């Protein structure tokens, strides 16, 4: 049985190498708006950017988003009562128009940095609130103080700042308790994942170029996708030299794919006339994979565009066959096929 406690929430984090996170997102609506899937209160936990479970005020139950999390749902692990009260208090103070649906979001969690000896050491704390998409309040664990981002939040800031005991509890959780349960949760994940070989997934690497806005230039892209864990090293080399921001290199950072894996896309603008050798070098330590892809100077299409073209070609081929049947094959066959396709479509 896995028992742990997580009281927190998160924002979009781009993790650097050897940095791991345990976070949770809370969202509260001032009133239901009738939209399916939108609830008065929701909470979602994330481990290294991967969803691990979910809760909403309608179902009132925690739902595991990873198979191994089914063994870790017995404890009240994200502080439902405390967070709902805080969000409700902030909502009451901020609400300006009851006829409009307002959204209050909270994030709280921690990042730990992996040490050479394999231990996880506290790196950064995260505790913020946002109202209707704008920053509202944040907690600085170093100074143990609240910071108001807008004038409307100053009253709450002063009230919370005067509660020394609360600030000590928050700091203790962010810098100690969160890291402790991060280790336990990651251990539970690793044990289950090793049993099912689901902990790590290697990247698939593509290198391609497309036209730039400037006629004489190209945009060279190195894409790594389908990998887990999130930490990955992507380098574009020109004649052996690693390109950097000063060379115009841009990176998307690690982004979720929607299937619990990640992708990263790095690109740089180059001259069409550049005769240098360009290599995409990707290293994923979690799977012990290192990939080198040489760009062959061709003006290629991205994987997404290639798939779309294949689909278009397939549709055109089917259309040609149907046209052939209509004009050449036994009269009536075409109408029969169309009828069959219509029946199949209604079945689906």
C-alpha cells in the first residue's frame, strides 16, 4: 500500500536536466456555467509534468491517471478541505460581478535536484494564485512572505502575512515535506513501472528543413518526440560546433504529447547556400539513448505534414477507384458500393 501526502498545485514548468517536480493544480469557479466537464472545484496532481490523478467536486472522488496510482489513493493527499476554503475565501474577496463566472486557480509544489550520489535535494518552491487568468498572490519561501501582484490582493496579503504560524507551515511543506513525498511517490512509480517496463520511453528523432520568410533562408528543425522521462538534451551542430541562442537557436522546451510522453523541437534559421554539415544530436539518459541525425540538405516536410499528405493521397486513390467503378465496371456497382459505405458510416 502506498500512503503519501501532497498538498499543492502547479503551473507549466519546463524542467532542466536532473530536476524533478511534484505539484498540483487547483481550479475553482464562482458558479457553474453549464459547460460539460467544468466543475466548481477541481484538483489535478502531476509528477514530473505527468498527470497522476484527478478530483472534481461533482464526482467527489480521486481518479488515478496512471495505473500505479491505484495503490496510492487511500490517503487524503492534496488537502481538499484546506485548499477549497482558501479558494473560496479568495473568491469572495475578489468577486466583482456575480452575473459573470470567475475562475480562481492555485498552484503549489516543489522541485528537487538530483545529486551525484542519487539523492534528491530541494531546489525551488512554488505557491501561487491567479484570478481570471491574471497573477494574484505568490508565496516566497525564502523570505516567508506573501507578494500581491495586484492592488485587490493586498488586503489578503497583509492578513496572511501576519499569520506567522501559517507561513512556517507552508515553508516547511514546500521545502521539506513535499520533497519527502516526491521521493516516496517516485519510488512507487518506479517500482510499478519496472514491473511493466513503462517507466521510460526513448525518443524518435526527425531532422528537416522548410522555407523561411526570407527567400534565401531555411528553417532547420530537430524534433525529438515520444520520450519519457522529460529530461532530454537536444543539440544542433554546424560543422561540429553546437549552436546556441547567439546563433538564433530557439527551443520549445519539453512539451506534453497527450499520451504521457513529451516532445521537444529546436530550430535555427540558416542560409540556403550554407554548405556546412548540420547534425541533430539527441541524448536521453533515462533510456540510455543517443541519436545523431545528419541533415541531407533536402527541403523536407515535417512529420505532421507528411502524414497529412499520405491521407490526402489515400483519399484521392479511393476516389479514383470509385470513379473507375462508376464508368467501367458493371452498371449499378458504383451505386451498390456507395450504399454499402453509407450503411457502414451509420454503424460507426
